[in-house]
């Protein structure tokens, strides 16, 4: 038995490795995705006042701090048992949309575009964002500009692009000003143009990646996302819904602590990332996916004109649900378009400049759950407090944990499709990494650690002798 180790997986947020096991004939027998960071934020929060949680949770990650800020604030709203002002909810929604835009732009243009633009088999020295800048400068500029738009909205509302503290228990700390609204509205046309161009380009490239479409975590599974009464794309409100691969509802109207009846979490000895699964079916059969692919599969419409046009075309890919995780890239672009359009609609709401943006209350419950759709998928913050309002326990169910079982199945599927023989080829191993990148995992969010690991891929013979090695 020989083992290939890819350490770390590149162009993702955080640190992980992949091991691929080959038999004596060089055929893949198994593969595993291992997260090498240690989780700890839940314990660090114990004993803190619950009102501090949003600011603390924003420090989990520098890529998606806003998602944790919002989910945490929703959990605190639940503890206080308050209904936040309508204007505050609209402003929170705008901030979440900005987070979706900037994070999806990062994933598509910075992390995955080197594979899509330069090719899966391009030389590693060239297959990176600098290679994209050299060969496709216009596309690179558009990606930078689109992410900049999302970050500027975050900065305009929250005062900072990273770790904003504007969202607080009960609403937001201060209202939006007219000049802030106008600054955002002025940049929306360019953001829409960039996104439409990227969608047009991506749709024209799909035929070049048919092998990847077939192999990138392409299998029937359940899907989880938030849902609402009108079955529109929902990032901030609603409840949890599970559907199967044929889009039949298998569990619905899941709110508050009821998520624990449907979502189990399993630990393994070779990864610090927990694996979430659909409890009624168990660990083996309860694999589900979250994120852009799940959300577009589940909703009937997006709810905005241009995004609905793109969604209708997206649905033509498959008869029922779209199963290939390669299409996470496609789904992200549609969600960016929706987010820009929906942001524009909210900014034109008559009450968006209203001054009543915060409800004040003491704890009225000892438990609170905040749920929303982060860029990578469903995010759950669950807090318990004592009689003094101090945190007793925290449970964070992160999108990457929801997807962990599906990622591992995808790694096996891609390895069996592309890894052959006793000689390492960068392109075949890059595809094993690329299926992980399709899910856009955020490992700092899900395990909360820092560090750097060099890349050292070794191919060992059955007797343990090293027969090949790639390092960078």
C-alpha cells in the first residue's frame, strides 16, 4: 500500500492535508481530507457576558467575520427575546449581502480562477493569482474591484472592512446616513457589469471541464439551507429545511434549538473538524451539503430580475437538483448578482434611513440560537447563559462542518477518477485539491487556529520506500 500526502491543501482559507492511499497496482483505494487546526473558540467564550459575544465572534475569522457577527447578534436577540426594529433588520441584511459578495468574489477570482483560467494542468508556479494577473489582467482587475465593492459596503456601514462591530444585540449601533446610501448605490452598476461578464465567461467554459463536472463530488445527497414562505433565496431570515436529491422536503420549519434533533456532529481521530450529518438517517446515509449549490437547488426563485434569469438557465443543467459540486463556482456568481440586486432594492426602501435601529432589553431567556446563511453555507450560533448573563456554553455549527462528509466523498471520487500509476503529476493532484476548493472551506472558522505548513507530497511504495516526491 502506498500513500500520497498533499500537505497543505492550497488556495483555501486555513490549513489541511489530503492523504490518498494506493494499492500495489497504483489504483486509489481511499482518500481523506484532514483539517490540521485545533478548534477552541467555544471554550474561550465561557464566562464572558453574552453582550460581548458578537464582537468576540467577529474575531473568529478575517474572511467572514460579518457572518459570525450577524449570527451571534441573532442568538443574543433570542436571549433577550426581542424583535429588532424593521430598519435594523434591513441594514443587517444589507451587511450580510455585502459579505456574500466579497467572500464569493474572493473564492471565485482569487482562489479558483487560476484553475479555471489557466487550466488544472498548468504549472504550479504559474497556476496562482499572480499568473492570472499576468495572463488575464482584465479578469483579475474585475475580481479585485468586485471584492472591493463588497468590502467598501462593509466599511461604509460598519466602520471597518474586517471585524466590524456595528451589529449589536437588538439591532445595529447607529442608523445609515443618506450620503452612505448614495455612495453604495453609485457603485452598484459597475458591480453588476462585472458579475454579468464573469457569468457569461464561466458558462462559455463549462464544456472544457466536463471531466471535472462528472467527478467533483457529483453524487446524490441531502441539501440544507434556510427557507421562507415564498421559497425565495434567503440569507438572513426564515427557518431550516432539508431536501433530498430530488428536492423532496424531508424536514422543514426547523427553528431554535430544534436543530439538534436533526443535525448530529461526529468527531474523528484524523481531523480537528467535526462532521455534521442528518440525524434521522445516521452518519453513513445522512450526508448533506450546504452553501450556494444547496441554496439554489432549494429555492424556487431568487427574487430579483437578473438573478432569476440566470437561475432559470442554471436549472437547465439537471432534471432535478444540480449535483456536481463543480457548479458551486457557477452558483456563487449567481448569488453575487442576486446580492447586488437585492442590496439595491433594500437601499431604496422608504424606511432605510430610519433612526429607530436598536431594541434594548435584559436577558429574558437562558438560551439563544442565531441562524443565517454565510457565504459558505448555513451558520448556527447556540449560546447558553447563567442567571448573571454570563456564557455557560457555546456551540458553533459552521458551514465547512456541514460539508465535511461531502468533501471527503468528493476527494475519494476525484482521486479515483484522476490519480493513476506510480508517478506523481501536479495536475492530477491539483484536481484533488480543486474539489476541496469548490466547497470554499473556511477552516479558521471551523477550527480557529493559525500557522503555516509547507507542501511536501510523498509517494511511498508498499514497503514504505519513497519512490517519488514533490515539494514547494
